[in-house]
C-alpha cells in the first residue's frame, strides 16, 4: 500500500514540477532553468545526506554497472523534455504521453530483463492495458 501511495505522490510531484519548470524556463532559458533544477536538487540531496547517515560517497565507484551512474545526466534531459512537452502540449496532454512512454519502456525493460532487471514473461493483459492507455490518450486529445 505504501508503494502505491508513494507512486501517486511521485506522479503528482512530477506534474507540479513540470509546470514550475516550464514557468521558470519562460522567464529565463531552457538550460538556465534546467541547471537550477539540478543544482537545487543537489543541494536538497546534500542536506538530506548530512542528516541521514552520511554513507561514503566513494561507494559510487563500486557500483557494478557504471552506466547506472548516468541517472543524473538522464535527469537533466528529463527536465528539458518535460518542459518542452508541457510548453507545447499543455500539462495534461504532456503528462499523459509521458506516462504512456514510461509504461511502454518499463514494460520492454521487464520483458527483456534489461539493465539488471529480472526478465518477466509477456502477459496479454498488460499488452491490452497498454493499448487501452494509448486509446485513452487518443480520446483525451480528440478535438
């Protein structure tokens, strides 16, 4: 149950953040706003780290799959693409397409066991659910 609630909070925060970042971008520039997002996130992480145990930063270099350390780089491009999509499509349409893309990519990662995830068998109900979600986007976008 807590995972469900945390996921709902995460989705809500992502939508709010996207709107805030789009507003800051309109008043500054795309890379200034993105830099601010990453810098302020770093500051929050350093502050939280200083209060929660101070694990060794050196353990980062012991991560088995070094590609996993690219999360921050990907995060910068997530910020950029969310801002651009919200600016051109509006928050609701952008969020719907972002969520559909997240679902599709996550399911492919599970199906093929990519990036160290446990491989899962194909399930028709998940494929049908994805098609229903895509149909929902089409209906929502229909004018």
